[in-house]
């Protein structure tokens, strides 16, 4: 099974050639699961969510999980923001803001880190952290254990430190203790893989942060273009995976392999 992480597409700012290329890529790769890790739309409008839903349906994958990002809550309509912040999101992607997916090889737990009271920042509650830790502890021995949030739990550039998820240190410690392997995120439109057990040496086991770029939006940051992550379990090697970054190439109008990391998710 492979998981295709599509983050920050910001429908409303999408580039149609990139959208078409990503649809072709998904058909070619045939992932078993698509994970939309937030900022699905630019301004949380019904038409933008309809376009995003139509795109996901076009991929025809067996399963899709989605979580909202801060852009998926109305910004200027304050009544909607505080009285029904996820109404348009739920029309397109369902009522569950924290879905999960489980197979023999995977346990994927997705969390809503948005807060209507915060314009941009993300936050984890103590209840969310402990609930996920308890679910991770019940995972089967061979399952790759993945937690998905929108906001990053670790960054590579000082300029992005203000974007760190509030509660990230406590979450990393508890989830590592409970057996987490990967923490997927988006938000900052910059793809990278970080060994959290090297950044936080006190962690009892290896945990990796996997960040995705923006999939199809023209809202590019830093040196990164449009990209997605494809994560595969290594055949015959439980708890080992290959994280592949695929970048959109304007010259060929295709997503092309750009980087790969094989990650061992055993004790640190």
C-alpha cells in the first residue's frame, strides 16, 4: 500500500496544468490512500470546496482522509468563523474532522489542529495528545503508525518557527513513547524529512517529521515548487517505509521523482 500526501492545494489559487498533472500522477501510481493535510481551499468558500471535492473524486482512489487547515475556516465572515467554522468543509469532506484509516500495514490518525480563535496558528489540546497516544499504543506490531496534522511539529528555517504547532513538544514526546513512526504536516509549503529523535535526543524511539509542499497552488514559498509526497511500506520489512517527494516539472507538465528517504522506524 502507498499513501499519497497532498497538502495545501489552496483551491481558488490552483494552477490547472498542475492539477491535471497530479490527477495523471495519481492514476499512474494508484495509491491506496490519499491524505489531504489541510489548506484544501484558499478562502473556505463553497465553490472552492466543490472544486477540491471534484478533484479528489477524479483521482478514484480507494480511500481518502482529509483534515482542515487554517485556510479552510472563513476569514472575513466572522459570524461563520465563530458559529459554523467548518460548515463548508463538512459539506465537501464529511463531518469527521479527525478521521483514521487502518489496514494490516498502516494506522493513520488525522488530527484537526485549527482553532477559529487563531487566525493562522495551530494548536493541540491535552485531550487530543492523550487520545492519539492511547490509540497508537493499541496498534498492531507490524503497522506503520502515522499521525497527520496541518501545522508543522519541526521546522528547518528560523523564519518558520512562528508556524510551529502549539503543543508540539509534548505531542512528540507522548507519541514517540506510544509508538508513533511518522508525523505528517504541511502549512509552510516547504517539503522535508527530519529525524525528530536527533533533534530531541531524549525520545525513546525513532520518529520522523515528514512535511509536504503545496500540491497545486501558485502560492509557492522559498525555493520549493509544487510537490507531493508518496509514502510506501517497504515490502517484507514491517515498520520500514520509503518517503518519496515528487515535484511538478513545468517543462514536461508532469510530476517527477525528486528525492527519496528510506526510514527505519525501530527503537532509537
